[in-house]
């Protein structure tokens, strides 16, 4: 069951990546994780909360697609809280879809 959810999340994650994100993340999930962590650090230092939330969402999707559902949930909740607080229009739907998929597993 966990493998089926992980595969669904991986497919969803890959489908959700916009063309601008795909070249940045490449084909190496570990390298993508490092890049996203660095981006999150920079955005947090800059106080760019909405962009940080989008980055946390991408981190959650990446973690979920790799099978680390617990870490994905934590990152998703952090992103969702910021989206809600800021009233963000972009991101919440993507977060909701991931939340629903994680809840199914």
C-alpha cells in the first residue's frame, strides 16, 4: 500500500512541476533536495514567506515521492499554514491535493 501511494505521489510530483522548476531540480532527487533546502534557507533569511511556502510545498512533494511521508506531512503543514495566513492564491490547491493523497495512505 505504501509503495502504491509513493508511486502515485512520485507521478503527481513530476506532473505538478512547472516547466520552470523541472530544469532546476533535474533527475537527481538528492540534489533536488539540497537545492530546495538552500532555496528555503535563502528565502527564510529574506523574509519571502510566500515563496518559502511554495518551496516547502515542493520539498514536501519531493519527500513524499521518495517515500518519506512523515517529513512530507511536516513540510506540507508548514507551507499550508503560511498559505492560509497570507491568503495565497497560488499553492493551496497543490497543497490540498498532496494533503488528500497523504491522508489516503
